[in-house]
C-alpha cells in the first residue's frame, strides 16, 4: 500500500484532546514541521508524550495546544531552558505527569507488548515521585515476595516520527539515537512518519543504519524536507544554533512570538 500523503491529511487524526507521541531525542530528529502544522491548525487540549521533549513540544505549549505533558526531560540542552514549558510549568499552565526514563519507557513498552503493566524495582518508593504518581502501584512479586512497582501501559492516539528517509510503504531509516521510536507505532492508533526524502526500498536499506522502523505499523508517510529544522537530522543537516537562539528570543515577546508562529 502506498502510504504517501500531504502533511495536513496525515495529521487529520489529531483532534482536540488527542494524546500524541512525538519521536526523536532532545534536539535531534524531532518532528518540528508536524508540530508547527498542529499549531497552525489550532489543535487544543493535547496530551504530549515525549521521551525527552524539545522545541517541538515547547512550540506547541507556546501555541496553546497542550494541556498535559508526559516526559522525563523538557529543554533545549545547551541552548538553555525551554521557555514556554518553563513558563507553563511554573504558573500551572499545563498539567505535568512526572516521569523518569524508566517509568516512561516501561509504560510505552507495556503498551507495545499488549500487557496492562510492566513491573519495575520499587526503588522509586523512596523518592518523591511516588507521592505524585499514585498510578505506580506497589505489589508483591508472586515468585519472590519482594515489593515491585506496576507501571501502567501507555497508549496514544497518534505517533509522529521524523526520519532521514522512508519508502512509500512506511519503512524508515532512523540513524543515531532511537529513543522510544521503534515502539511508538505499536502503541498508537495512527502513526505518521515525516521524512527528509522518499526513496525506493532498496535505496532505503542501503542507507547508514538501514531500515530501523518497519512500515507495518505506519499509516501515513509525508515528504518533509528539513522537517526537523532547526533541530538536526544527521547526516543531512546539523543543529541550527542561530535559529534556536532566535526562537528563544521570540518566545520572550508576545508579538515576536506570533510572528515566529506565522512564519512559513
């Protein structure tokens, strides 16, 4: 099946109130073009799930799209704080589900495995996260009797992953850090892959790293050149530090921020 379509059509399943997982890692291979399209479409009350959230999540918060965030980190790495997230987090503008790398990855993997939860060691009971996450329930291991934590499975409505390249069937090349991307199609009702270029399957397999995301769970493929900019998508392009700094500056002023959002 040829899964290619326009970005607007691919994002149609994202409705107000949807839970959306965003692929990539920190400032690498983030679905920025898709996030900007969601902001332009005026989506509201979204729950965003991101292993480590960056500019793609921050701009959605700044555009008023996000009601709830699940991520173990949200920031712009060496650029500094994520300005809209920081503002919303300190003022209560969004709800934040406190996550660690383990809790979020276990939740995603449980959903991918079609089980209600995955057990993890109960060391988190000694931390403050146990007080704000009552859904992490302790139980006695039926084999050893030791206390474990049940991490509930986490499903989403739509997953969006940016790839270096993809074929028309949805197979994709994801070089470098994968984060949780390989699991996302298995936990989402709809999976959108935006790609720097669309190539044949043989050419895709010959790229560095080859096919690292199978097209079986992908529902839409979108040609999106520089779809991760100003983040990087190696080896095609590096992080645009100047553009990132301009983003931070724009986020500090309401008028400049609106101009940034409206820019093509």
